[in-house]
C-alpha cells in the first residue's frame, strides 16, 4: 500500500512526527478504499470469476470484457508503469533502511553508510539493492511471493507487538481510551496476523525461517557469540 515506504523517509521529511503518521494513515485508508472499490467494480463487470483464463492475469480478462483489446493493451501499459514506480519506491525505502543499519553498525559502515557527496543519498546501498533486484529475472514468482508474504507478516506482527510493549507495558498506558489504542487494537492486529499465518504454504515457512537463520548467524557474528551488546538503531531526533 505504500505506508511502509513512507515511513522510511522520516529523516528527509520536515516535521516528521506529524507528517509521517498522517501520510501513513492517508495511504492506508485511501489504498484500502481503492482496492475495495476496484474489486467490487471488477466483480460487477465480470461476476463469473471461475472462467478466468489465468488467475494471475484475471485483470486483463476484466479489461477485455469492458473495453476490448484496446483497453486491455492500455491497462497492460499502465500496469507496467505502475510496477516500475512501485519497484522504484521499494528500492528507495530499502536502500535507506540499509543505510540506517550501516550507520548504526548493524551492517558494514564502509559500504552501507556511504552518502553521495552531491545528492546526499545512500547510493552504494541503492546499487546493491538494484543488483539484488535483478534476481527477479531468474527467481520463480512463487518463491518471491513466499518471501514477501513471510516478511510482511513478520513486520506487521511486530509493529503491533511494539505498540503493546512501548505504550501499555513500558509507559503503563492501559486505562480508559488508551486501553483501546494500545491494548485492544494491537491485540486484534496480532490476532489477524496469526490468522493469516495459517494460510501460508510450507515453502513460505521454509524460505522465511531460512532467512531468519541467516540473520541469527549474522547476529552471533556481530556480538561475538552474544558476548557483546546487540547493535541498536539510533532513533534520537535532531533539529
């Protein structure tokens, strides 16, 4: 939906404590409304979803039903443009995450914490992300979607748990309306994520847990077998 990419640009935003939360809410609500409306509209146009030529290209069948080959071709061109924009936004966000991790010692500083002298962007991290992204040329679509599903659910689960830990447990804000914001809603979010976990395939868990294992091995290397403090991200705000 884009709110994850928005949140990575907080260091380049004016008044991020107000701007970023608003942008996240706007992205979530507007994208959710668009998805629901388009799904409803597509069903009204093409109610017999069992007769799609291929589930992966169902939208093309809908566009052909509405406007014939011209609209199908126009939609394909617009879809390609949208995919490029989405990939660009993802590359921007991931490169900044890697830059932050490099700056705070989680990844090698000499590679990931380097900014371009003129543009002040983490160009080394961006080039690495671009190189890794080229694996899409040979990666099976099912494997890529499995990795995305596992990573997304990990992120969404821990976002909810972090709200519960920070506000309800650490700050003891669990009375009155705070109980709704910082206890009930995060618990519901975790519950929904757990429900979605049940729909993942065995391949998804195998790939995801393998990636977690790589991360844990890297953590052992950074902490010399957990004998040193775990590197943490510096979230201190500056003027």
